[in-house]
């Protein structure tokens, strides 16, 4: 069976993540990368254990964020903080073989950076093989209270993250394996090929 990846909890408890106040200078988060099986029609799909345990990391600009990643997979992993500036700490960008070594199976790694000079809705995702298309992805919200004059006009804020799910044979094989299905159209843009993991299976049309 195929499997998908997800984070079990963002905090040791299952309590909802609060929006950090300006006085909360540190945000400590734990992300567990592990297998989870579910059957949706003919394919395995990402399922979430509970609504509370999947709330996105939420910080204020200026906060120091510490994210401990526990790799409970049977293959390496690494997390990329999409859109984050990461000034002064480029080695935390989460690109295996370029900015960091991948996190081995059954090991932990801590990302620590300060979110300065930006606010909005960003996202984090695995940057190893095809893990992110199998569900290892999530939102990351940065607030700037000085730039949110309408925040008191609504009761709750919801973030909806949508993504295509490309059914590969198995994550460890990624797109390097000759056993994979035909290349999905999402890897092709404007007549050019987006080569993924240096796969020779992807060729221009």
C-alpha cells in the first residue's frame, strides 16, 4: 500500500496553538514526520488525526521560532520554509545536499530562526524526494499586529491549504525509478520540463 506523510502534532499536547502575542518571544514547535495509511477510493491519501493537532504554526513578526523535527520515517527528510527570509541562517533553508544534510531516519533536527520583516501566510514542506506531494506540507502564519487594523472585525480565521496529490509508486523511489507511472502534467510548464530530483525519466514534449 502507498502511504502518506503528516505531522502528528505541533505541540507536545493536543491543545490548539494560540496566536503568539507580541510579548511571546519564542515559539517552540514539534513536528513528527511519520507514516499514516488511509484508503480513499483506490488510492491512499493523507488523513489527519484531529483538527486540533493540525493547526498551522502561528507567530508574530519578531518572534524566535524553534521547530524540532522528529523523523519517524524509514528514509531521510528535511523541511523547507517556503517564503521565509532566513537572514543570517541560510543553512536552515531545508534543501538536502545544498543547504543541509538530510535528517536521517529515527533522528531529530532543530530549526531555529527569527521571523523579521515579513508577515502573511506562508507554507512549509518536505524537500526530500516526493514526500511533500504525499502530504508532508502545511501552512505557516506570521502576524504583524501593527498591520492588521481589521482583525477585531471577525471572530475566527481559517487557513485552507489545497494541493494536488500525485500517486507515485512509493516515496523512496521518488521520480528516479523506471517503475513510476507516466510523468504528471503538473511537472510541465510552457513547453519546458521541471526536472525533479535529476530524474532522466522526465523529457521535453
